[in-house]
C-alpha cells in the first residue's frame, strides 16, 4: 500500500499590488495645532530633512493643500496636531517598506513626538473595482467595524475624527441599498472610520477608500504601521471578492448589516483556525498574530461588565484554540518584537 495522502490547505499570502497612500500626523515641536499667522509649524523643516534622508523620492514642504498623485513626500501643516506627512502613491511590499523606514527614523528621533491628537490615515485605491465590489468592502467593514475598533485604544474608539459608522443612522440592520447608495452614504463626511469622501470630493476622479482608526503611535512604531497597512490591504482584497450581504434574515449574522463576531471576521480574513481554511504565509501569520495581540490589549471587557465582554470571552476561546495548536499569542512578543529589524525586513516576512 502507498503512503496515505492528506489534503493540503491552499496557501494564503500577502501579494496585493493595490496602490495606497498614508498620512502620518505628528506634533509640531511647540505642540501647537496651528502656528502663528504667516509662520510654518515649529519643526517642519527638521521633519522634512528626516523624511528626505530616508526616502528615494525626496520631500517637499507645502502649505496646506489636498494632496494627491504627488511624486514626492509632502510635509505640510495639520490643524489638528501640527504637522502631516503624506506619502506618494505606494504599492506592495516595496511601498510598505518605504513607510516603515520613515516611521523607524521617526522612532529614533527624540524631537519627533505624537499625542492623542495624532493618527494614521490610509487611503486604498479601488479604481479597478466596480461599484458592487467597492460596496461589498464597505458593507463588510461596517459588519466587522466593532472588531476593528477592538484593535485600538479608547482614545480612538471615542474620537470624533474616526466615528463609528455603526453608531450613526446611515445603515439599519435591514437596509437594502444599491451599491451606488452605499458608496455615497459614507462620502459626505470624512470623519467616519471608513469613508469615500475623496471619491465624492473629486467626482470619482480619485477612487480611494480612507481608513482612519489607528492611533498616533503608528507614526512612531514601524511594526504597527507595517501590520496595519498589510491588514487593511488584505481586508480589501478578501472582501471585494465576496458578494454583497443577502437581505436581512433573523439569526443569520452574514445577512444585512448585522454585526459580525471575532470568529466571523477571522474567517473573512482567512485567519480562522476552527477549522483552518488556509495555510498562511509567514508574513500573514505575523499580521494575524499581531492582530490577535492587539485585540487582547485593547478589547474593552470591563472585567465582565464592559460593552465588549462577550467579544472578550470569544477572543479568549480563539486564542486558546491557537494555543492548543502550539501558537501562543503573547502581546509582548507579537507587538514589540525583540529583533525589530528582522521583524520588519526579513525576506521571509514580506508576504
């Protein structure tokens, strides 16, 4: 008799070549949100030099403007915290690496600081997708939004600049909307956790989705920035392929605008392990472990009394299942690796 055969799982890796751009918000050196009339934010020249020294494209200081299709990095005033750094359009691992190198330089520079006013905004291009595919991304984000908010500290969960779409009246559980209407509804205000404001403002000339929820620490933590950008791009690739949710049906969380639990979101991402659907690449394994570690740190369980206590209990079950399979999710290890350079740039962790 021959050796028994086993069915191998399909391999899931990070291979998105979708263009993206990032806005990094940092404090002006005098901590003022707005400089005196006629002056630049304190420290903006220093920040520009740091960016210039760590990029191939170079950097320009600009007055406030809507930045798009820039070939160089743009450093400009930001009225919420002082200074904003806008990347050129980037894509793939090479683009993520460029951002990591700049953020790593910010990390080493004691003059550059962030506080609660700062955040990271990621714009993901969807020009290649039809309205139904873009609407599917939006629908699945809304359904998964509470899990993504579980990834961030309280200052971002309750922030008027990254409002939860679920907390608005834009979408009811039983809403049945055309794709164009779904896209339009989150375009009027740019302060939703996900918005299509750039699409509305440019009359669809700039077809990007903006994700706003990650805190300012991402501007000084290259490992956070790497995994957050990779997670978002992966989410877009996985959800644009899914059909729009079917009309609402009682007790079926996959329908309508019902909120999904952690297990469902892990399954959408291909990160689930009960049962496993994919064999993950080392890069996506790194991001999955980072995601679980962030959830452990920031989910609001309230010691069994908080609004997310049930989600926290489910998370414990998921992490316990991974532990049974030999994967220990240790926040210290998976959020602050001892060998940061290796965790950021090792060839085996690119994809």
